[in-house]
C-alpha cells in the first residue's frame, strides 16, 4: 500500500488521520465493526510502498512506520454541538501546516474542515462530505478537529496515536458536524476525543487520540 501525495498533513508526510485509517483498513478494520488503534512511530511517508503485516507497518528500508491493534478503546466520542455557536477557525490566520488535506486553508481540494472554539473548550465544524468518501476519509475527519483542541494552546502538536470506530459512512454531498474535545493534558501529550454526526444528528464515528507537542 501507499499514501498518495494529496493526503498530506505536514509537508512531505501523510495526514495522520488518513494514514492511520489506511493502515487500519489494511490490517482488517471495516465500517460497522470494532475499533482499531494506530500508533504512528515516524511521519507516514508519501508515495512510498509500505508493507502491513502482523500489526506492523514498514517502509522499504524496514523502518517501523506504525503499529496497528484491533479492539482498542475509541472513547465515548463527544456530544453533538452546533457549529453556529463556535468562534472563528483559528487556523485561518495562524496554522502550522496550511496545506493539510483535512484542515488546511490553502487546500481547495481538501476536506476543508475548519473547527471553531466553543465556550466549553470543544471545537466544532461543519463538513461537506466529498463524492469519494471512504473509510479513510472518516478517520481523517476525526483527526484534526480533535487536534485543534490541543493546538489552541499555541504549541504545535502532531498525531501520535488514534483509535477510531466508524459505524457508518456519511452520504456524499451531505453536511455533517464534527466535534472535538480535550480530555487530558500531561507534559507534551494531549488526549482528545472527536465524533462525526450525520445531518439528522445520528452518530457516525468516534475517536480518541493522543497528540504530542513538538519540542520548543
């Protein structure tokens, strides 16, 4: 398998959520089944042939890119919220990775999920589901809205681990709601929850992730 270049996060590497979803799918994760957890060991390389076997993702040189396990704790999600109650998306003015496939304002061809802060510390955004929505797309949608609850601290964080459960894929062209919530922060690590809701308010997917702050 490989991560196409268009699914980038930071420059030169895969978006953490999309990459993790692809690794989980390659290891047997499917819609409507138990959660899978992916731990990223190095930034996922783009356009590189990767091998997924025995819960390990390896690059051609044998470097451990990620580890995948089934039956993980994807958390409870986070209750639905109204994006209309959220403030402006902070990434429009200050963004560490403006070309991110999920939340980058410079990506006209990306998911363009722009979460704004709610009074209770959560983040919420609308998401217009693309025509080519897949299992991996939903993992990507769960990624950045949770991460922005950590990025609000002003420190740059990267995804380190995510466990997700996708109950159903959203319909293409519909406007879903994605919500992220902080759980705990300890040192450089921030644990966050996120969830995707269908237009009628029914839950579609949930995740629990650990983001790690870069050294100053």
